[in-house]
C-alpha cells in the first residue's frame, strides 16, 4: 500500500440497482471529488464543508453531467478509515458506476484491493485486528446467532476480555525484566503472590475462550446435525420435510441414499446444517458399505445426532431397537443424541404410548405428513446452548484467534510450571514474553506479520 495515495471502489454489490455507493479514501479524496462536483447550490465546494455532511449535486466530466448524486464527506480522523473519505451515492446503472470510477482513476485514484478500506482503518488505529476481522463476519453472517457474535466481536468483545489482563502481565514482565538487571543483588520487584493470582486468572480466561470455539464455530458455520438410522426409516423424507423441498431422493428401495446430502435451515435465528446419511445395515454391496462408513464419519463430526427409527417395526423388534440405541450412545458418548420414532401416522395411540414409555425423551413424528416437526425444531434449539449468546458472553469464532489462544495458554502454563518449581526468573520470563506476543497477535498490538495481514484482508470483498 502506497502511503497517502487515494483508493476507490464500488462499496455496494455490482450490477443494476436503485442506487450504488462509490467510496474513496485518502488524503486527496475530497479534493479529487470536489474538482468534478458541481453543487446544486452555487459556489458550494466540498473542501470547505464540515465533516459528516451530505451534498446534492452533479458529477461532471468536461462540462458533461454523468449523474446527479449525493456526496457524503468524512474528514480525517473522524471517518471509517481515519483518512479523508468520500462516498458517492449515484443511480444504480452499471454504466454510471463505471463512468464515475473511471473518471476518478484518471484524476489520480487507484482501485482499492480487497479489504483495503478496513485495513487502513486498522493501520490508522480506528479498530484493532480482531474488530477488523469481525467486519467480514458481519457481512457474511446468515443467521441471527452468527450476526450477534460478529457484532459482539466488532464491538471489541475479545479485546475487552484480554486488554486488562495483558496490561497487568506486561507490568509484571517489566518488573521481572528489571529484576534481571539486579540479579546479583537478589531483589524482587514483582510481588510473587499477586503474580501467581494473575497467572491463574489468565489461565482461567484463556481456557474459557478456547472452550467457546467449538460452539462459536458451529454457530457461525451452521450446527451440523447427522440424521442416521437403518435404511427406509424415512431419513431422506425427514430432511425434505424440514427443508420443505425435495432435496433428497425418496424411494422404497433400501439403500437409496449412498452419499451424505447436506443443507442448511435457520430455526429461531440459529443455523442448523442437516446431513442425510446412508442407512446403517449389514450389506455386501461395496458402494453401500462406503456410504455407511461415511455415515459414521459424519456422525463423528456432527454436534447433534438424530437417530431415526421406524415406529411400525418397533413392536416386532423391541429388543433390537433398544440395543441399537445403546450401541449409538456408546459409539458417540460425547454427542447429543435425539431419538425419533417416524411414521407415527400409521400407529395407534396404544402403540405410541408403549414407544414413549420404553425410550426416554423420545420424539414422535411423521415426516410424510409433517406431524411433530415443530416439536422437533423446538427440541433442536433447546439442545443448543444459546445462553452464552443471551448473556452477551465473548465467543471465539475465528480459527486464527483459537490458535493464538492455545499458544498463549501453552506459554502461560510454562510460566506456572516455572513458578511452581521456583526456577530462575530469567528462564520463565521468556514464556511471559511469548504469552504477551500471542495475545497481542489477536488484536494486532504486537508485531503482526505483514503476511498475516495480507491473508486476513484478502478474504474481504472489494470496497470494504
């Protein structure tokens, strides 16, 4: 990035719409636009206007009007990027968009790279690195839950969690470094009792944030729910009923589904990624066996497992069904399991009661007639721990943050071991610096590698 150059990009999606917004940022942004802007009010220039003001006029090239526009002016440092920023709201014609952009490219602007506006905001101290990354998450959010987590991070969630702890650790690090200068005099500047308390507190916070990643990543990308069971119990029919479309092939022929079929459904603001899998049974069919192996793999990676049984067959194979349920529970002991009896539209009330008395927390549905689906949806959302969202707790969703937190925890554990073993201060002071470096890398406060910055912002859309 060239210092003080002016960048330009379309900030709204390309294509035809009612309006489009073209954004410029840089020291000369206001001057460049002003030279080609004629206000509806006579003798009104953009450079003399106050920041955060909007002006009606025309964008002109060689006395020819390109479009009537609204120009928003944001003067440094009170702008998104911390630089002079101009946003031009023009009519949404692709031709007009390109004419305006080409005009200002000729006047000294250059096209912005992906995420360069947000990168400039970070480099100019308008937000830290974790907040900058959250901007992309807000744009990409596709559910209320993922949106809430992204907004919480953009408001400095993880920064606020770590800022005070990092500052205290930095103070102790400075005192310990000072002790090294007086190593021959056997003095202690850092209060060891308070230092131990701080290390314990940092360890607790890091573990809590690390533990939140599994939940946060699933909420961000959709909670995976594997639908498993024997062939012909109605797994594909249930998937189609939940999605309200014919996503999976439904057939009376056993073993129709041989590969996993996935689709997403948002229930009460939470995204669930349902996975229809191959039926579990003993078979000599090589291809079907591959599908069954994939079923177990999908179940292993899922957060929730729906085990579907055919209610019509239960009365004749009661012991077998109970044994299968125990087998699934034992195979996936750490998974949340939901047992559902399908095809209840063909059952008598008496048989339904027997089913529910035999199997704890059993749900009764008919995928074909869509009976019991609302109860199933309610049960799914109740199984997801959304209390953390309701309490506005910090939830880690970024894999880069997750890696840095794990590295910081490893470093602080080494510090704790050094304290417990009463080893020389100069040995575990290295681990303190390592912990500080990893914590700082999350927010960009400590020697963030340029390659890392390039990777992060290259995933943004142009114009942001």
